[in-house]
């Protein structure tokens, strides 16, 4: 069957780069499962490679071994070459050993090994088949469960869609109501802001008027103080004049008693008395002249004080109104407080009427 062996080597200097061995088989009996009468098997060995070629086509080592075993060349059958002394050992074999040898040469041993391996593989395949059947059954059951869950999911999605639609409708209505309430609150807040601004302006005006009145009051107070000083000076002069008059009267009396006979002294005393009386009259006239002015300024002071008190009262009322504007958090709270005040006033009025 083997017709020849070709050997070739390529070398550079001393080192070998590659070498190959090629065997040509006569396959006219189709022992090798290749549709050719001549089969070439080559092995090429290089520095970093070891390759097999079948008729110029690259094949693996496993494929080469399978191909040779299918042709009857088995690695477990070492009798293709008869070694020296092997025949003598064969003649001395026992019958059981010869039977094993015949099985080995005939390939029966390889067949039995392959058969055992095949049976083992078939058994493993059967076990795997059973496992696969169990898995398939489990998958079928699981698919049924998934179909049921899918139907439940479809119903759930449908109901969830309806729930979301209802929630959206409710939320939209609540949003509309909230926006409406917000508009009402904004309008109320705007009105309160306008009212508060108006009250603030009134407070500012009241402050301005109060400052003006205080300024006028200060001026009038200064004038009253000046008039008081003038009045005190006039009263002091009047007191001194009266005192002086009394002293002069006493002096005149003494002089009259002492110099009753002296007419000239009497006339002088009378003249001095007239002068003092004239001074007293002048002081009285000046006092009478100052008193109306003092009374007028005093009346003005009282009037201005009264106006200041009225302004302060008005300012307090405005502050109370301004405080009430920010006191209540809502219209309902304000109405509740007003109703309570009305009820209290009605109770007081009823109590007064009953008395």
C-alpha cells in the first residue's frame, strides 16, 4: 500500500529551518475513506510549527489519527513492524494471550473499546435526553404560567391605564380648583396690599401733620414761656411797687405823725404817693395788656394739645387697622373675629338696655 517516502530538508548555515516527510498510499482498494487511488500525507516541521497536509490540504493531527485508524493503522496495534525476537515470544504465548493478540491485531479490541465508549456516550446521551425532556416539560409548564401571567398583566395594564386616567382627571380637577383658589387669594392679597399702602400713606401723612403740630407747639411753648417770663417780671414789678407803696404809706404815716405841722413835707409825701400810685397803675395796665395775650397763647396751646391727642388717636386707629390687615391668615378668620366683636357689642348693648 505504501509506495514511497520522500524526505527534504532546507538548511542555512548549520541550523535547519524546516523539514517534511511525505507518505504516498496506494488507495486502489479504498481502504482510506478518500475518493482517490493515491493519497499523499505530508508532515512539515519547522522552528515554530508542526503541520499535516492531505493531498496538499491542511488538516489537524486528530484528523490524521482518525483517518489512519479508519484504514486499520491503530496506535494500539504495534504489529505492522515485526521486531526481533517477537516471533519467539508469540510462539510461547498462552491461548488466552494469543486470543487477546488476535483481537488486538484484528482491531476487535479497538472496536470493543469504541463500543464501550459509544455505550457510555449513549447512556450519557439518554440521561441528558431525560434531563432535556424534564427541562422541556418544566419550560412547557413555565410557558403556561407565563401565558396566564401575561393575561393577568394585560388585564392589570388595562386597569392601570383606567386608574391613571381617573387619577389624571382627579388631579386636573384639583389643579383647576387650586388655581381658582390661588386667583382668589391673589385678588384678596392685592386688595389688602392696596389698602395697606393707603393706610401706610395715611400714617405717613399723620406723622407729617404730627411733626408740624409738634413744631408749632414748640414755637407756642417758647412764646408762652417768654410771656410767662414777662408776666413774672410784671408781677414782680407790681409786687415791688405794692411793697414800695406800703413802705411809702408807712413812711407817709410816720411823716404825718412826725411832721403833722409841716405842710411842705406832707405835700412831698403826697406827690411821692401819687407817683407810686401812677407807677402801680402803669404796672397794672401793662399786666392787663399782657394777660389777654397770655390767655390767648394758653388757649392755643390747649387747642394744639387737643389736636395732637386727636391725631395720635387717629394714628393709633390706623395702626390697629394695619395690624388687623395682617393679623388674619384668611377671609374666614377675619369674618369670625368680626362676628365675635359684633356679638360682644350686642351683649354689652343688651346689658345696658336691661339696666
